[in-house]
C-alpha cells in the first residue's frame, strides 16, 4: 500500500472528528480540484475570478445574468464547510482579499468562496461544527456503501463465473487440464496422460538444481490475476518442476511447475529443484501427447 493510500485510509477511518484527507494532503486536494474543474457536470471555476466568459456560461445554466449568477457561489453553497472544526483542519491562512477557503462536501476538496460550480445548491455555508460532523458522517456512510457494493460485485456469482471462465480459457490454450488432485494433458486426438504417468515414466531421472534466472524468459505471467497469485504463494518448492529438453539438452518447455518457478523468482532464489526430461526419451504414448512441442522446437530451429 502506498504512503498516500495509507494516509487516506487512516484519515477516512478515524471517524467523524477527523479532518478530511484533502485538507491534509495537497496532492489529493489538487487531484480532486482538477477533476472538479474538468468534469462537465461540475466545471468548478473560474480559475481567474475576472474571467467573464466563465460567468456568462454559468449564467446561461441558471437563465440569468452574469452579475446575478455570481451570487450563487461556493460561499453560500449548502456543501461549503467553514465551521470552526474545519477551519482547524486547514493548514495556513484561509482568507484572502476575494474571500476564503472552505471544504466542499460534494466534491471533497478545498474550494474558494468566490468561485462556484455547476452543482451549486442554496443553503450554505456550513458554520456549525455539529452540521459539519453530520456531513462527514453521511459521507462516510456513502463511502462504506460504495465499498460494500464493490465487494458484493466482486463476490457475485456472475463475477466468479466470469473469473473461472477466464482461468479455464487460459488452461485450455495451454492444452492442459488441472483438477485439484491431478494434472493431465491431452492432444487433439484425445490421447491423454496424467502427471502421475509422466512422473512414473521419468522416475529414473534424478532431480537437479537449475538456474532460476535462465527460466525467467520462459515463465507464464499472471500479473494481477488473484487466483494465480494465491497458487504461486501456496506452491511447494520441495517438489521439482518438470522441464522438457530436446536431444541436445536445449530447453523446450516447463511442462509442470510454473507456479513453483514463479515463486522461486519472487523469493529471489538462485536455483530451483527440477527434473530435466529429454522429450524424445519418453515412451511413445507420452511423446504422442506432447508431439506438438517437439514440432514447435523444430520450427524455431
Ligand atoms: S458544490 Fe458548492 S461548495 Fe462545492 S465546489 Fe460546488 S459550489 Fe463550491
């Protein structure tokens, strides 16, 4: 978690007596202010208070004159918080010759009383600490609702089935089917062998340690795929990975153990246990299932 996000988390979680994060963190405040300036439905401004063009446009929205429109500004907006508690949250001077800074509970940044936006609503400013606290608590309720909704969406059967489909698709493209207790491979003709078959056929091949660095270019990448990351974390490095090589000992493919190899990379290990299997020494029925790999290698050559 970045420092920025961590600070944000702390301040949001501290309850209704804490300062809104944008009053404490200039970077977040600027980001939100810029977003409010560029969003068509907000158009916070004008940046230059003498920008008559802004006020003319703003007046059109309210079907009035620019001079009248100027009276509907942050300074009297229902969301503009200038309570004592909020003033204490604002570092530095809050007043200037044009007006003062306050906190906008609608768009969550420090806005200026002489400016305005397209979501202005009459009824402000907020001067009482108790009203300010009510806005904050309402805001936190909304944030929590959004978080819950996000979690719900992520846990919904729909999302899960989509996720599973994506994972299965990846497996299909590798020509590999994985169950909880077995791994098997199948060719286009329907010939199938299991991991157990492969291990039995290679029991005479001793386990050695191979360079993790050399494996890196051949590893599958699952960046951001939570399910695969969990698998990588729980991979057991005591079991050797299985690598196919050609007659000259040239690498063909990691046939089993991508998660273990990824774990070794992430742990910064120099070597990993492996069985290096010359594919052409395998029994015919097994070679048949992996024949496409040999052809791939020949084409590369
Ligand atoms: S919502 Fe109100 S306080 Fe917030 S920027 Fe718009 S006018 Fe200003």
